[in-house]
C-alpha cells in the first residue's frame, strides 16, 4: 500500500513545464509586430525604388531634349525667349503651355513636340538671354523641367540649367 501511495504522489507531483496561454499570446503579438514592421519596410522600399526609376527616366529624357536643343544654332527659333509665360528670368520656371519649348514623351516611347494629352512625361525648356540670365552677353540660360504626368512620383521630377554660347565660326 505504501508503494501505491508513493506512486500516486510521484504522479501527482510531476513537474513537466510547458508554455502557458499568456506566454503563447505574448510571443504571437511580438511576432506579428515584427512581421508588420517588415511589411512596412518592403512597401516603403518598393515605393522608393519606383520613384528612383521615375527620376532616372526623367533625367534621361531631359538629357535627350538637351542634346536636341543644344545641337541647334544660337539663333534658332527654339532657343528664343518668346515670353509666353514671362520674359527673361521671370519665365524660367514656366512649364508646358507657357514654356518656350515643350517635348512630350508618349506611352510608346515616341516623342511629340508640344503638349500631348496622354503623355507620360513632358520636358519644358525656357530661355533667358544675356546679363538678365545671370550669364554673360552672348549666352543663353536654358532651364529644363521634366514633369511626370501620372503614377508614383508624378509632378516635377527634374530641373536643370544649361548655357548656350554664340556659335563660333
């Protein structure tokens, strides 16, 4: 009989440790917070990469427009300050319809002069001549502004100034 009691006492006093429900819930909450943090990091990274791609594309199209315009002669009509939005330095930040020149980039990658309704990007340039352009006489300041028309990063993405000097014969 004492053997049986001892056996019952051993069974009753066994100390097998396990996780309580509270410990499991705390661990799950910590795990979920960590996963949500990783998810937010991934979303932010994707948006930042998309914006960087848009800015890179905008810079490439600006370079294309710069090469096209700067290859023209100093007295070419595309390098005139037409004063549509504002003459001289006052008009340097004009875009699209008010700019001195516009090149639209279409969804298929082709380009069109002027503003096109369904363009992905527009490259606007404005010309300011002489001393009013913070440049010497015989130079033109040309400001290029690239605008993305929709999607992530829409709006002005790239602005850069170039100088064109008189043609030397």
